[in-house]
């Protein structure tokens, strides 16, 4: 699950998407 979050953050382009990925990683 953590690896997927990291991969998603790496794929995130905008800072907003990166924050959203971090938020989801914290809730999941």
C-alpha cells in the first residue's frame, strides 16, 4: 500500500495532486 502511494506521488504532476496523494496515504 505504501509503495503504491509513493508511486502515485511520483506520478503526480501538480503540487495539489502530490498533497492529495499524501493525504490519501495518511488515510489509507
